[in-house]
């Protein structure tokens, strides 16, 4: 393998979210993960109320992991939520009316009340992966890097291992064929030293505690993730990102934004231009 193929800047980076985009619609993948606005040089994304709500709830809960376990609930999560909400208030969160925003905000408060009343892993020791964006070479030969952030890693002292907890703020359960868990398993195994022995989804809208899910076979998971990553890489090499429907509910809004029909409302922490339709 030559030196160029080991260069992180020439590698194809894939994540659960980017590959999920590709599976939904290759053109959506292109518009969110490849295309850059020629004026700003930034990638583009669309903000909608469910995304705004999920972003702020995740920010509040995930931010607790850097605090000592005994200090995490000393300040009300609702206070932190109200403060963070300013980032998505009004048009910034895609809200069309004050009533729509207040409904969404109340849903967020209810989820955080649940965490405060039933904190579970939140008050136990957590592990932080040292990389700001956890990543590793899933294939040096193919020049592909797998990356992604993990919501929460609980330390399990009895086995000196870790427990992945993924916070869910949406209404639907994670699909059984989702690659999210195999991707998290690969990332956790390859970016820190302890074994991963447990994984759970915490559906914050309705569950007082995380729901444990079975860990997949890691080799089988790697094969599936790498196979999809190779499809993404090939599409990028061929510069071929075709919507199978000739325009679908996923890519049409981004095409409208690209055509100048969206309203720019901000820039994300990742330097994406945030638009609403």
C-alpha cells in the first residue's frame, strides 16, 4: 500500500448517518455529504423540528458524561435544556409557529424529566473516548475510515468492560436491520481498550430505562458495514449519485436548497449551512 492510501485526507470517511443517507437516496447522500455551496464553501443541511428537538436533548444528556457522576444532576437538566434551546428557537429550528415550537419544547422537557427521575447509567461511571470524533481505518486497503460519535459509554466495573447506551428521541424503534449497532460496536472496539459487553437503546419518550439489545457478531457486522462503505466509495469515484425515483421526499428538499429556494438560518458546529424550506 502506498503512502497516499494511508492519508486521512484522501480516505473516504463513512459514518452511520452518512451511510443511512446513501441507503435512503444516493442523491441525498451527495447533497448532504459531498456538495459544497460555491459561495460559502460549506456543506448544506436542512433543519426540521424533530431534528432540532433531538439535537438539544442529546446535547444536554451527552454533556453530562464529562462531569463526575455525583455532580451530573446537581443542576436541573430542564435549566440546561431551556438555555440550550435558544440555539434552535424559532426559524433556527424550522418551527413555523410558536405553538409548534412550544409543543416540541414540552416534549423535550418530558424526556429530560424522565432522565432526572430515572437516571440509571447517568449517575454511574462513564468512559470518554479520547478522540474528539472517534474513528479508525475499517480498511486501509480500501482507504476507508469509519467514524462516529457514541452517545454514552457506561463503565461496568464487575467485568471491566463498557456498555453502549444510545439515546432515542424519535417516535420509532430502531430497525432490526439497522447498521447503527454494528457500527458502534466496531468503533468502540477499535478506539478504546475495554471490551464491549452490553448495548442498549434508551427510548426517552416512553421508557424509564435503557432497553438492552443483543450485540451482533462483530465479524459479520464488519462485513456488512464495509460492503456498504465500498458502495459509497464507488459512487464517489464515479461521481454517480442517482435518486432511484428521479426525485424523492429525501432529496427534493435539498435540491430546492441547492437551487436557492431555502432560507439560511445558521451555521452548524460542523460548518454546515443550515437551511429551512
